[in-house]
C-alpha cells in the first residue's frame, strides 16, 4: 500500500469515527431527554396519586357524615313518632 492509499483510508476511518461520534452524541442527548420525560411523568403520577388519596379521604369523610346523618334522622323520626303517640294519648 502506498502512503496515499494509507492516508485516504485513515481519513475515511477518521470521518467514519466522527460520524459515529455525532450519532452517539445524538443518542446520548435523546436518552437524556427521555429520562427527563420519565421524571416528569413520574412526578405527575405521584401528584395524581396524592390527589386521589385526598379525594378518597374526602369521600370517606362525606360517607361517614352521611351515615351519621341517616342515623340521627332515624333517631329523630322515632322520637317524633313517640312524642306524637304520647300527645295523642294525652289528648284522648
């Protein structure tokens, strides 16, 4: 092989390495962007979980209040009936 051929081969190899290096850098940048996207999505998921937990607590509290109100209503309804019966008995 002549020096000219060796030099041309070396330049082609160097150019190929530069192109592969550019491709590698582009892939590294893409990986970095995707990692950032994953972190953002994980953060959103965490926020949604927290919001869901809060809403579940609110729902449970409202359910408890509704149950208590129903019990109070039934108690008061029973007392009302007792009072009306007593009043009717006294009026006779």
